[in-house]
C-alpha cells in the first residue's frame, strides 16, 4: 500500500479558517445511564483534533456508535459531548443530525478553532451502503477531509471512503498514521528476529493472519482455543476441548508450511484443563497430548509459558494478536497475563511490541500494561485485515504522500 499523506503535512495556510471534516472512531461502550465506561477511543482522537484546532480550522467531527437501524436515541453521540469538551478544553457543539439545513447553519457558525460534533452517521442506512449522494452531502459541509478512524478503515462506508472522493486534500489523521506505521511498517520491514504470537478461540478467524505472517516471521507462537484443532490434527486426544473438525487438514498444512519456510512454530506442550467451562471449574495441568475425556483445555501450561518466554527473549519485534487462554476467568488467565508482562519487559529493553487489536488489547489493559507497549492497535477487524495483507478501503481513498 502506498504511503498516505498525513494531516501533519498540512500547515496553517492549508487549514486556517477551513472547514475540516474529521471521521473519528468514537464507538465507545456506554452503561445503562449513558456514562462512558471506557474512553480510550475518545482520548485517541484528541491529538488530531487539537492539531487542527491549533491551526485555526473549523472542526467537524463525524463518528458512528453501535449498529443502529435508523435513528435510535440510545445510539446518540450526545453523551460524548461532556468528555470531548473536557479533553479538548473547548465547548463542543452538537448537531441533531449529520446532514441538512440545520447542520449547515451550525457549520457556518463554527469559529476558527471551534468543534462541532455531528450526530451518529449510521442513523442513515446510506452510510453503510456508501451511497454517493449521501457522501456528497457530508462532503458539502467541508473543505478538507481527515480520516482518523482506523477501527472502521476496513469498511467502505460513506464517511470513511465515499467522502474522500469529493474533498481534496483527503489525509490520514495522526492515529491512523501511527496504526499504518506500525502494522504495515513494522510487519513489512521488521527488526529481526521477528516473532508473532497468535491466539484466540478459532483457527478459522486467524487463518489469513497465520498464512500472511508465516511469510514474514522467524518465530510463530500459537495459543488459545485454536491449538486443539492442531493437536487433533496430530492425532492427540483433546477431550472436550474446542475443535474445528473441518479445519484439521488446514492445521496440518499450516504446520507443513511453517516447516518448509524455516519458521520456528511453537505449540504449547502443556495445558491447563478444566472439567467445565466456568470460572470455578476444577483445573489441573497436563501434557498437551494427554487431555482426558470430559476435560477441556482453557489455558497454556507453565512449561509452555517458560518456553514461549525464552523464545521471545531472542527477538527484536513482536506482534501479538489473540489471548493464550480464557483470561476472563482468573484461573485460566496466567498464560495471557505472563505473556503480557513478558512483552512489557522486552519493550523496556528496546524490543518493538505491537498489540494487534481485539482481545489481546483487553488482556494487556486488564494487567495495566497498555502504556508499556510500543503500539496498541485500536482496530479489531481492521488490524486483522491489515495483518492479512489486505488493502483497507478507508486508507486507499486518501491522497498519496
């Protein structure tokens, strides 16, 4: 993918007094009283917005929240106004819509350095259909387009892709830029040795990532529920562990591919098993090839943690996508938590550590080590698609650098 123009390349002359349409990702979790329970995404959007404010732009913010079918009050962006205003140090104005005469009037009233938040863009079904007329209406509000919503960059929607066709310049925000620098840059030209840790419950959702990474990494560590499909493919008894029966041949071929490419692929040699899928299950550690009937593997075992840690000690770049076990249950969280601590320790020694979105981000946050990593990706699906080597429509639509 070609390098894209960044908002940092735009100076005061390009931005002062200009209306800038910024697609941000404010899709945050809200509780029943509409309080934000995790403001990570709001905070991540701040640097780009502040940069534009500082250069005298009239900032128009657009985002989605949830998956509304039409106008749904519980998916309104209104509850985000107080936190946004607090973080930006200005009173953020809110529109009751994202297109139309009333919105145009509010846009005309934005002072230089002021911020207007548009209502949830997904209240219109045209957004997800990438309807050109709708994209044109959004674009008509502004002079410049900035996409800082990496979390939706894999979707070709009106506000993430369509708008860019009508506005020049169309550039990447700082968050989008950082995501691309790490997830594309580090993976394309990693400092070697390069290791990937891939976990999660199903092989099927990670096939693309594993295949893509096998071409690039020196070491591949596998954990999480997907390992039992590999074990079964090797003829091990897996008890009642999660297995994707239709992926056994694929698991075998991935192991063969790793061997052919000279990649050191490590599967856990021991696992923590449970007699039921519950936080209070009875548990014990067994060899990976000796899971008894009626028991299921829910975490990697202590020997595997040690082997994995020693393998990681040899590396210069690590990318991690997917937990090692059912970390939501305290009894089965050790594998994931120790790996998180290991990455934090290596990060402090100069190793590039990238947490590639999804559950591994939640795991790293749970142990309070998020700020110790080189990069934490804010995208789930977008991170996966990028690691699979797929182009992202929201990125392709931007101007080349």
